[in-house]
């Protein structure tokens, strides 16, 4: 079974609009961490935001916020006021458990294209 | 500037040839990781190392080998046993310990390996 599911293979969004990228996860471990990375066409993976399973508040980093709904096991990335430079692949990943050696489980990604 | 470097950016492999991909970091991170990314896919873990002179196999280690003789360096060798090596290879590192900044993996720019 998929542990990280990103249901949107691709999205087109108008510049300056807000974007929500979906991510659902599957784990029975109470301790886990959720990550979002951006991969532009150059290929490098850029860390965007982190949410721990015990964090009470949704994580925010500048224009990025993580809509963490623990009961639904979803960790959607919200990008406010999208920019042309936001066009990229976006990956959701999970660190599961305390003894996992911090290995990450990755989703298949969502390709986001911002239209001018 | 602290960061992770990978070389070369592009690498061509002939049939039956072993090739080595370089990964160097000056972030003083203890843990290092190698991932493989195929087109349109997420990342798959090849090998990881938590400390010098120690490493563990990831999900797709067959046909690959690594060494960790220095904290800063974690080279990956793609051997002739790897029958389908064409892919994008990403190296990452992580500081040790717990907490959001220490759980996050930071990535190099990647190496594209092509088979001639």
C-alpha cells in the first residue's frame, strides 16, 4: 500500500492565486514527520517545510504553509500568492517512527505550472 | 558557503563499466544518503550512512556500492551489475539528533547518468 499519496499529477494555476497541493499519508506510528520539497527543472531538491506529528500548530515558512489534518492523515501544502518561479515538481515525504534512521518515504510528486 | 556538491553533473557509462559519483558536504552533517530518481517518479533510497565507516543498504542497493571513509564524503559506485543505471542520482545529508532542523535532509544538485 502507498504510504504517501499525491493525487494530483499536474496542476495549472494562474499567477498570484493561492495553490493547494494534496498529500495523504498512511502510518500507525504516533511519531512521524512530514516534509515538502520543491524540485525545479534544474533537478535539485529544495526543502520547503516540515511538520512533526506532535506539533500543535500548522507549520509556516514565508509563503508556504502546511495544512495538517491529523485525523484525516493529510498534510497539504499551501502556497499563497503564487509566482512564476513556483513552477516545479513538488514532493511530499514522511519520516516514520523513531527508529527508522530518518529514512524518508516519498510520494510520486505533483507538477505545478504557474500561468502568467 | 556551506552546502553539498555532486560531480560530475552528467556522466556517461559504457557497457560493463563501473562509474563513481562524487558527493561532498561541508555542513558537518553526520548522515548522508544516496537516492535514485527515474523520470516522473519519486525518490528511491540506494544507500545511507549515519556515521563514518558505517553504511546500510536502502531499498534498491543491488548493483551499487558506497564507502564512507571521511565525514565529508560519500561516493557512490554504479557497478556493471546494475543493468539499468540511467537515472538522476541525488545525494543528501542530515545533521544528527532530533528536532525539525536535524530531521531534514538537504540535497546536492544531482548527477545525471546515461548509458552509451
